[in-house]
């Protein structure tokens, strides 16, 4: 599901100028931001765009939920010579692909972004999470599983391979409608050692092995495209177990109080952040750059963790993580990086998926159609 939200927030320009906010001259008065919808997008709006818009009189921020289709849509926009997006939230592997194809702007992180509150440069603060010259990291998240506590009997799942165990856990599962993560879990549950997953997946035999494992549950899978789908399917009792982003599960468990629990085993760590499409007019690019300097500083990245359980990408932000803004609960134990949750993790291989994604996507979609 996709929809667009537009909101206007006004404040006095004279006040903005008097306390040092950015000069509006030369900046576009509207900005189209592309994200993933649901609880995640709401956390971005509350932590980033609403406070930013409150400082910039007459600014219109338009949100679009098309990040899952960002690569294909930016390719099409570029071919048509009509790029309508100003800023795109993308997973790291997609950012690498877009950068390699010249569809995302290269960034000097230290010039464009604010230094850390601890005195570090942006490069030092983000560290190893700067996986592409075009990518500005925002959060560390994981794709993992949630399950209905009232539908799993007296033996709740403790191992990710429960998704393939139709005898112990009968019923529908939900999996994302793409090969990423599903192929890794399939190989892991078919006996491949975690350290060898990507070596095996790089081969045609390994890809076929993963699809054969997924075949064993294919008739019992509800395929999702939007991160909000699995939480809704779990809340409605339409699936017994399903994958999605850990922050979406936090929302359905803690905020909505649904009978759902987390299965952290073999969660896949990943990065999400911003890319700026190439070819923007100067006024639109100036607006985006100004927004990003604000939205990716130490405090703002820590602020997002008040609304959703994703770890901030800046090292200087981590000590500032506190309680949920509405629930009043400590957020640190709900982060995927918490030691109790990170006992068995898979580190997403960005370079692998940047190199192999198109070919494996085609094979996966052909398998789905069979």
C-alpha cells in the first residue's frame, strides 16, 4: 500500500533568522521525501521533518512510501529526465547500486554533515557504517520474526528454522517478496554454516538449494512488500509467524499490545539511510542538504530512538538513547544490538547483494510464478 502525506508547518521567518536558522534564500519551498511508511516513517516525521519544518516558514514536506521500489523508480525517472524525488531513504545495498549507476549523488560527509556532539567529525562518528560515497547512514535495524503467542502452543519458537517447521507450527507465515534474507535463512536451515552463506549463495547450486528449501513452505506463505504488512497480518491472526523489521514488531507489541512476541534468532543486521538523487535543480538540492545537516546530527538520530527501536548510526548518539516518548519505557533493551537480542545474528553482506541482486531477483520472481 502506498500513500502520500502532505503537511504544512509555519513559523515566523524573523524568529528563525534571529536565532540562527538557515537562510531560506536559494532553497526550494517544498521537498519530497521517500520512505517506507508505517511506524518507521512516523518516527522520521516526529524526530526530523516536523521539528525542521517548524523552523522554516511555509515549507511543504511531502512523504511518499515508495522506498521498496526506489531502484526501479529512480532508474525510470532518470531515463525520462524527470526526477520528482528530492531525498530517498534506502537500505545500504540499494544505495550502493544507485551510487554505482550514477543515480545517487556523491557526498563529502564531513563538509555536508554536522560534527558529532562529542567533537568527532561526521566520518569518525559514523565510522564503518559509511559503506558508500553516496550514502548517509541513519539507523541500524534488523529483519527478524514475530509470532503470535496464542498460536504456538506451549513451545514458543526459539530458532529461526521454526518458519520451516509446519508440523510444530502449522499455519501461514509471512515473508518478504524478495530473495534478500529469505535465501540466507533457507540455506541456514538447510544445513549451511553461517560463515559460508554468501559463498554458497554466490553459486547457481546454492541459489537452487535455497529455493528448494523455500519450496517446502511456499504454499503456506503470505508474501509482503510493505514493512507494515506483517504486523497487520499478525495482529489479525492471519499468520502464525512472519518476518519484518524489528521496529515494526516493537510497535505492534509495545504500542498496540497485540499477543505477539519477538524471535531474535538469526536476525539480519542491516543499515538504512539517505541518498540524494542526482540531477536535482540547485534550489531543491540546497533544501535537501540543509535538511540533512539537521536531520542527521547527534541529537536528531538519538531522538528517532524515542519513537522506534532502531539504533542510531552515529556513535555519539548512542549515549543519548532514553525512554520512549509516549510509553515511557527504556528503549535500549529493545534495540537489535542489545546483547540479549544479538546472541545469534547474520551480518548482511551489502557488496554481495549489490553485485548479485538483479540476477537473483529474476530467478526468485520466476520461482514465485511457478
